[in-house]
């Protein structure tokens, strides 16, 4: 099976003009440090090939698909969103599982979750992995999406950074300061909880909504006083610019990240079957990475262009474990939605249980074939 990766994707705000689907092409993978110099709305990607295995004889979740044996996954194409912070394609490659995908894949690169879900809302992406906040913003915007998989993450994978010589040593000192963050991202929610715990709100600081590469450049050049971000950008900033973590994710933010699918893909019997297989292999890949950190870091480094030493730390800090989507997980995400509503950052109330599909919970803990 051949998998292609579009070379460019427009990275715009969640409530910005409609996303335009990128045109597939081959290109060289850019270093994350180089992307600092690119406009915020450009994401670099490359075409790659992934051979599929034998078509699955039965779907991963019978509730989500048609009768067993009636789906030929070799004829299915899933459009999968990817980003440096999740590295799904690199992760499956490192774990030796990408060639077991029994369907065709088109991969698209994004610099964060919000633009990925905007592309999903426009019909350009079927499924992708994001943090806790992007599904909330997509739901608030009326997008027809559902979380279909969940991961419990290492709190070290989130951090609020300041420059090495910054006089800021406590959250309270952020009052009146300028903070960079990607709007609608997990870092956006992490920052919200950090400020709240110190008795501050988003109205007590100036927020610069920047994509990761721009945030990195802004912190390094002292154009902002702090930057809320996730791995591997945390480890990149610490290694290259000697940034200092004011706080990490311990006691802040949400421990969950999600795989999100479009309702259109879920309504398609064949694509739903492919999604079940994808989730099963992705969960296995995360389990492999937990016990093969250096090997995972080496492959991930090739995808990001960052030194292996940086990615070893990123792989350690961002370890995640697949978990079922339980009522507790949904309640946690409801808290994220309520916090953004209370802060005036999304319009109205979001009933997050309307954006959940638990039909694929059976893929969690599946043994490799």
C-alpha cells in the first residue's frame, strides 16, 4: 500500500477562514529549528510509503462497522493527521507496525492539534491525535467529530518555560507579562490552570497566540516572557536555548490526550473498520515505545530533525499509555470545556459527551498479531 504525505497545510486559528486542503508532493523533512523562520501558517511534510498487510477479516469493533468479513480494507484510504508532538507515523515506523496497516494512508503534517481538527472539519482529515483542548474547540465550533481513543500522558510532557536569565521564578510574577501559547491547544488549557492556581486569569496577562515554531523563536529572542508548550519543543528549548521550566504538568492541565475521528469517517463502514485497526496498532506502538525509549527517540529524531539526545529526553517525558474512554475520562474533558467557557475563550456551553464514541474501547490492550 502507498501512503502519501501532503507537503503543506495551512495553520490557521480555529475560528479563522476555512482550511484549504494541501496538495500532495515530495519534500525534504525540515528541522524544527529551521521552521522557526517559517510563517506560522506553513507546515512542512514529506511523502513516504507504507506497505499494508493482509486485509483484516473482521473489524476492530463490531459496533462501529458492518458484518465481519464483508470489508476489504485494502481498498480503504484513511487520511491521517500527524504532528511533531504526537509523531504517529514515526511511532508506528519505529515499532515496526506501519507495514501492518491493512489499508492505504495519506498522512498530513500539522504544527498543532487545532489546525488539524479544522482540516478534519473541512473533510480533509479522517483521524488524528491531539491534546485535550483541540476537541473542545472543535466541538464549540460545531464540528462533527468524536474522540475514539485516549492516552494518559506523562505530566513532564507539558511545561511553562521562561528564558534562562528570566527574573520570573513564580507564577504570581507572570501578572502583566506576555505569554506565548498555541490557541486551543493542550498548552492553552495547561496555562489556564497554571494561572488559576496562582489566583490569576488570562485577563491578568497578555497572550500571544503562536504556533510552536513561532513560540520557540519568541522566547529565545525575549519577545515574550514565557511560553507554554509540550514535548518535544520543551526539550528543544531547554537544550538549544537553556530555557527553564517554571512548572510542568504535575498538578496542572489534564492528563489525557486523544485520537479524534470525523463523524463522516465513522459513518463509513469500511473507514470505521480501518479506524479500529489503526487504533489497535497505535496502542501497541505506544506500549512498545514505553519500553524502547532510545529506539523510539532515534526514529522520532529523523522525523523532527532534532538531535537524538534531545529526542531521548522527549521520548521519556512524553510517554503515554492507551486507556479506555471511561466516564471519568469524559468528565475530565468536560472540565476542560467548562474552564474555557468560564474564561470566555469559547462561546457557550459544550456538552462533551456528545462528542465521544466508545465503540473502539476494545482495541485498548489488544495483543499484537
